[in-house]
C-alpha cells in the first residue's frame, strides 16, 4: 500500500479580513434611535443627510441613493404588526376636527391683523391728530407701534412662519433696528450731514413716513402663503424624489420662484402704499426699493430660522444693521468741520440713489447673501422634516 501518512503539516488558508458582512446593520446600529422614532422612510433619509450621508456614501451600503437606504433601514426596525394596525385603525376612525378650526384658516386670518392695524394706525395718525399738539402725535404713533408689534406676534404665533420665542428673540431686536432705520434713518443721515449739510430734502408727512411700515405689515399675508407653498411642495418632492440630488433639483426652482413671487407682491404693496399715503413711489421715505429689500431680508431670515438655520439668519440681519450703523457714524463724522471727506461716501450714495439708498444697499446686500445660502440650505431634505 502507498504511504498515506497524514501527520505532516497541512497548508493553511489565509484568514479572512475582518469586516461587516452586512454594512447596513452597522449603520442601523449607529442610527437606531433615529430609525426607531421615524414615522416614515423620508424622515430617516432626512436624518441621514443631516449626519452627512449623501447619495455617494449610500453606494458603500449597496444602495443607489439615500432614499433607498432609508427604506431598508425603516423596514429593518422591529415594529409590532398588531400595534401598527391598531394605530392605523384608530387614526382612521378618529373624528376629524371641524373645518372652522382648520389651522390653515386660523393662521391665514391672523396674517391679516398686522396690515389692518397698520392701516388704522396711519389713519389715526393722519386724521386723528390734525390740529393737535406734537405730544398727541407722538403718543398716537407709540400706541400704533405697540399695537402693530402685538398684531405681528399674534400673526406669527401659528402657521408656516412660527418659531420658538427664544429662537426669535435676538432676530426681533435686529429687525426693530432695521424697521426704525427705514422709517427715520434717511432723515437722520441728512440731518447729520449725509447730504452735504443742506438738511433734509423736504420733510415727509407722518403718513408718508409710515408707508414702508404699512407695506411690510400688509406683506405678512404673501409671506405666510409663500412659506406654506414651499413646505407643501417640499413634502411632495420628498415623496417623488429618487435621491438627494433629485430632491434639490425639484425644490430649488420652487424656492426661487416663491421668493420672486414674494418680492413682486411686496413691490406692488410698497408702490401702492406710497401713492395712497400722499408720496410718489420713488421719493421720500417710502422708497419701494428699500422696502422690498428689507421685506425680502426679513422673509429670508424667518424662513431660514423656521427650517433650522437661525445662526445664518441672524448673521444676515446683523450685517445689514452694521452697514446702516456705519453709514450713520460716517455721516455724523462728515458733519464735523475738518472731517468732511469721511462722510463723502454716504453723501455720494444718498445724492445718487436718493432717499432710502442706504437701507436699500444694506438690506439688499444682506438679502442677497441669505438668498445664496438659502439656495443650498433649504434644498436639503433635512430642512423640511
């Protein structure tokens, strides 16, 4: 018989490299809390994007995009079938609220309050203080400003532009500065020497001076509806998209179109308010460019804050406030003998652009910066969940 000795050493195979055989299981372990509390795969997809998982990264988990990966993660989370069926049944059988309590009707009606208060306040300031002393006019204006602030608080407490009070507190302070500058900043610039020390070019009436405020108050309604339409279209895009890039391509034109629609509505309101309150649309404090620039900046600020970007939103407001404050400082310094060249840039801007040139430039530049940021930040799926 041939020798069949098997006691010698046998060739050994190389040990397999350690690594997960199921990469999705590792991802599920890392994001188990997100997957467990998600009500649908879209919420998981948005959460993964917020954690830096892109469509390219999803290919490492053997999926073509984040949405497909989110569907598998959602399916892998253990969910009792009986509980799910019971929940669906209870939701279907639950009585629906009456149409009169529809949240959309509530915030739409509340959105009319600021415009109504602003119009009543201007009428009271124009006709209720004729022949009265200056103190009566100041008291009426202060009461109108307080009433308008309360109306804005009520209008924005619900609806698509609602944010938490602690988040909006800082932005509210900067917004008050911007509104005050649109109302009185141009006159201060003239008085401090921003127009060559010749004084203001005609003192506007109280109603004409309040025209930008009236236009911005009336602009709350189009702002609310544009924000609502953006949320609706974004949710539809989430359901129909096949990847993050596809979602961004669907949402970006909707976002830009709604921002343009808001700007057009605000332009019409600014022009009409200026004409109705006794001023021409291109002169006085009711300059429509400054009003539209400020309204667009405030709308973008609120939109970014609502969708989770309060720091970028506050940066835009602070930048505009800093430019306006610098213009006042330069104009004041230019009125001091010997320092006239310091105020030359502001004087040239006001002489060239007319009334409202400084807030138009400051708010317009800040709004453009927020627009560029919004075209990226608000086209992410994580911004709409």
